[in-house]
C-alpha cells in the first residue's frame, strides 16, 4: 500500500508540473507572439457641404385678363416675342364654340390627309400615333393630347370604316365656315417679350439678380419672407435672359474653401474660372458646374454664396427654394488604422511606414497619407508610389518588437 501511495504522489506531482509548464508556455507564447492584423480596404471620402437657398431670375408676370383661359404654352417652353400664349374666352358659349371649331378643324385635317392613304399606311400611322401618345404622357406634355387622341381614333378605331367622301368633307367645311362667321367673344393672348414660360407664380418674381449684393443669411431670408400678392388673374410668368442664380446659405468654413477656388482662379493657379460643382436633389435631381459670383460677409458662422449658371434653366422654372451639396472633391485610397502607422524621426527622414504580413515575415512599407478620417488614415495605393501595398494586404496592427524581415507567428 505504501508503494502504491508513493507512485500516486509521484504521478500527481508530474501531472501538476506538466500542466503548469503548459500554462506557462501558453502565456509566454501569447505574450511574445501576439499578432493582430487587418486587411487594407479601398475607401473614398467625399468632401462636400450642404447649402440651402433660393433661385433668382429675371421674371415678368403675364396678366390673365379675366374670363376663361386656355393655355397654349407649356411649362418650360421657350416663347418668341409675339407668340401665342393663351386663348381668352368671354363666357361659356364662346368656349363651347371654340372647342367645336377646334374639333372640326382636326377632323377636316385628318379626313383630307386620309384621302390617299393605303391600308398599310394606315397601320403605320396607327403605330406612330400610339408611340407618340405614350411619349407625350411620359413627358407630361398634355397640351397635345387632344390632337393625339383624335389621331388614334381616326387611325385605329375607325380604320375599318369607309373613308370620308367628298360630299361629307364639303359638309364639314361648310359647318366650320358657319361657326367661324359666328365666332366672337374670343381673343388670343400673345407674349410681349421672348422668354421661357412658367405657370408657377409665387410672388417673388420682382426679386431679380440686382438684389443679390451684400447679402447676409438674415437679409436673404428677409427678401423672400413677404412675397407680393399677384392676385389670381395671371397666366404665369416669362423668364428672360439665359443666366439664373442660386443664393445659398453655407457655413463660413465651407465658404472659405470656395474663396480658395476664387483666389486660385484669379491668380492663374486654377484654370476654368471660379467654378464649383453643385449636386441638387429632391425637387431638381441634377449636378451642375456653377460659377461662384460672390461670397458674403460672415453672420453667426454662416454666409451667403451666390452661384450662377446658364444650363438647366428650362428644367426648374417652377422651383424657387432648393437644397444642394457643394462638392469640393473626393479622396480615394486604402484605409489603414492609425494604430498600425509608425513615424520616423527627423534624424531618420520623417517618413511614415507600416508593416505588412508577407508570408510569416513582417515587411516594412513606406506610405503616403492622403487624408485622416476618425481612427484611420487614407493612404495611397502601392501602385501609385511603387510599394507592395495593395487592397487586401494584411496590415500588422499589433506585434512585439517589430522590425523589417522579422518572423512573426499567427
């Protein structure tokens, strides 16, 4: 029994020492071979800011003249001086007679054009009418729907009916002539000047580009705070000139960046003039390059920046207030944790570097920092500065006693 007790004691001691040795080696290994890595990922940082402001244009209100009006001009349509804008009807009878005259004119026109049409030409015209109607609906050009509807009726729904005879056509013409002799109580409204038509009137039409001087955020809001009462008897407005303006409130720090663009354009460092890219959303979904006209004085950390453009004026005729993102540029590179970055001293060259895990070795790689974002740097891809750093490279964040070529465990 004593021998067995002795053997058990020895085995227990040996087992305890083995476990202790294993734990010690594990702790030693972790303490000396701890390794944390992260993959380099591609990242793009957009440098932009928000702006909120008003569209300003040279605008002239068109009075309506009372009574019933049928608009001939479409939203955003360019009108020449003297071009018909609308038809004015005095009373319901004049409107009904005008509608009948218009329908008869269309019917006679279709009948005259169909005299020499073959069945094959009719089918081709029917297809063309359907496609044209579909495009008009998609573009919301509703002023031409009556013509298109009659065309479809003639080419599709009455294609199997006999053609209009000469006698029937003569009757239609006589009827039209009689209505025209009786046609009174109507008048046509013509455009007094050339411009772009809009039915949207908001009372700020009197605020032209000449108002955009020495503006502060408070004075800009005051301009649009009390729109004029234009009444209900208006046809719409005409937008004249080819330049429109966007007066927007921005943070002073962002306006300073735009001032840098202006200064660079003025002293010849930047070609193309003082231009910024604005991305509009919501009401007007577009991106435009706009000229920086002026940058106002600071007021409570904000200031007014006035931009101008010649493109897109027909697309935003019904808009007044818009928000935009002013884009200063973007930075694209590889995202590297700051914890993985080392900085040399002045004596060693002031260079910045990281260690990559290549196989089982640490490889020292110099980097060029492009931007700082939170706890990371955006650095140049190795294809740009001649290093082995690439998207997906294993960047060593933590390891003991790193040096170039050191064998490190995982």
